C-alpha cells in the first residue's frame, strides 16, 4: 500500500499522536533487520561461538535460526491481532494482564535503553579505530559517538520513514558486501568446502560445544521483533508487521548461515591448522578479505561502520516507541509521550533516551574502557537477559491469548510457543549464570535490581492509580480498537481514566 503523508489528529484531540499509514512493508522489514545488525552479529558473535563449536559453527547458527523461527511465530501471531507502538508491552497486557504487561514494558524498554548506551560507545570506538588506522586521525571516541548519535537523533525526530529508508539502504549495502565476500571465499576455498560443518561431531567437544555456540547464534537474532513497534504508523499493520517479522527472521537467518559457512570454508575449519588460524585472528572477516579479496578489505570495514550506525538508529526508533507507549498511559512520566506537532515523532522520548545514553555511556566507558566490546558487551549482556525474559513471557501469553478462540491453532498457538520457550532456557542460563568474570558478574544482579524497582513501581500504581494498570496496552492503531475492547474490560466499560495527579 502506498504511504501517505502524516495527517493531523482529529479536531479537539489535545494529545497529538504518531502519524498513521506512513510506513510500508519494506520500511518495517528494514527496522527489524537493522536492529538484528546482521553484519555486527557475524563479526562479533560468530568468532565468539567458534571457540566452542569449532568446525561445527555453521551448524550452531543453523540451529539458532530454526529456534528463532519458533520465537518469531509468537510476535507474528500477536501482530496479526494487535498493532501498537508498545509491542510486547501491549501484547502481554492484553493476554496475561497488567502485571505481565507492565513488566514486559519495564524489561523491554529498559533493555533497549541499555543497548542504546552500548551502541553509542561502540559506534564512537569503532569509527575512532578506523580513522586512526586508515588516516592516522586521532579523534576522541566520545566526540565521534556524540556526532553519530546526534545524526541518528535528527533522523529519528524528523522522519521515521526516512530513518527506516536509511536503515534499508545501509542494510542492503552491508549484506551485499559480506555476501560477496562469502561467495568469493567459498568459490576459492577448495577442500575447505565440506558438509562436515553441519555435523555435531565436527566440533572439538561435540554437541556440548555446538550448544554453547547456539547461544551466540540466538543472541544474533535478538531484535527481529522491532517492526511490531511500528504498528501504529504502518499501513495495514495486521498484514505488514507480521510479514516484516517473518521476512526479517528468514532473510537474516539465511544470511547468517550462508556467511558463517563462507567463514568456515574460507578458514578451512575442517582442518586443525585452519581452526588454529581462525582462533588466533583478531578480526576474522578482515583476514578473510585480505586472503581472498584484498580489494574488499576497505568495504568490509566500512560495512561494519554502517552496520553499527544502522543498528543504533534502529534501536533508538524502537526504544522511544516503547517509552512513548508507556508514557502516554502514565506508567512513566507523561512528558515522554509528547509528539512533535510537525513531524509526528515522540521527540521528547528521543531527546531523553539519547541524552541518557550519552551521559551513561561516557561514565561507563570511564569505568570499563572505551573499546568496541567493553561497554557494548556488558550492556548487551544486561539487555539480552531482559529481552529473553520478555520473549518467554510472550510465548506464554500467546497460548493464553488464543486459547478458546475460533482461530486457535495447536501448532501455532501451543506447540510453537512451548518450543520457543524451551530453546530460550539454555541461552538465558549461559548469560546469567554465576561465576562470570568481572564486570559480567554484576549482570544478573542488575537485571534483578531492575525487576525489584519495577515491582515497587507497579505496587505503587496498583495502590494509587489502579485505573492506569487496568488499561495497560489499550492504545492500538485505529483499526485495532474493536478487537482490543473485546479483550479489555476497562475499555469496553466506557469509563474514562482520571487525570493522574503525579506523572
């Protein structure tokens, strides 16, 4: 469906809302795929998984791909019925009630704010390293990080449509470059090509090593659901959002398996010498380009920079819509729900998230270091635990939501979410287990503290303003209101919420 220009809110509406019907299927697909950061994932997660899986690394990513399909099914089935900027916050509110809805928004929004912090530092650190090594320019990383996030903020405020179009362009370029490198490596790998990469016995520790590497594979898929936060701004959201999520999981999943196979073939991971060289390399894809296509070395580095920026832009646009959705229902400060009168973007939430990310990112870098993986890796672990918990809640919520409905499907609404929940348990344990090295030993405690703070806020709201909790996740895209009313007694009762005395 062709996109239309943003329309003004109805006369008399004192609360401007996000622009309607301005995004298309490719726009939604761009956000989900960009947030998955396919190039960044294979640069960081594939080598990390290779230490455990060895030659079976492609198998680990294939298993992660299959598992992600089951998790993606939950978002797709919810998005067929509910279209809201709140995403999981709205899904869980309508399926499991106010407590689950509140905590899904609390965890999900908090997770992406934390991920945003890591991306600000990683963007600055990576560009600093590139400029220093290529041009001998020693620009401080924090200056570069602020410049890049300011550019992302400008795009986010002025136009979500332009933002996701930029994501699509950058995403297409980086996928083409890395796919081309994989093709060249496979074509020239000779006996490095082998089907043994898909056998658990190929790894140094068999299936246990593959299982550990699957954790890194699953982490690569986090973010596929981002299109759901665009439900209120997308034309025909019940069709386009589910399709965008499905295409993102399948398309990026195929990319992951193909490129990781190219990495394995290019390094000859089916030989002891190849595996040793792989583990010793500080930058596997740069080494791969230098070996098979030196002219691709610069494009590979630039694609990594583009991938980092694209991911930061996508995370920003996703985060602020969850924050906006919670703020307009006065679960967090109502000022964060302000919509720009001209651009129809949640501009106060955008400024707030960016300002917080920059300040905290600089503070954390002074503590942990300013390298690419210092703050990024630590905040990523915190965000990963929170997102996995939300995925698990959503799988349970899907069963409850569809149970007893005429369109209930045993496969889609029972078996798939049960499997989706089961496959999350091991990666959750690996990321949160005790005995982690510093500073990762704090990760699980930080998430636990966030949950405790959230419960305190929930208890306060339940005592002071139960009406707010009764209508959590109720604001949907216009054509979803009738369905939402059927699942929310607070909406169908016709009662209005009183203005809160404390925002």
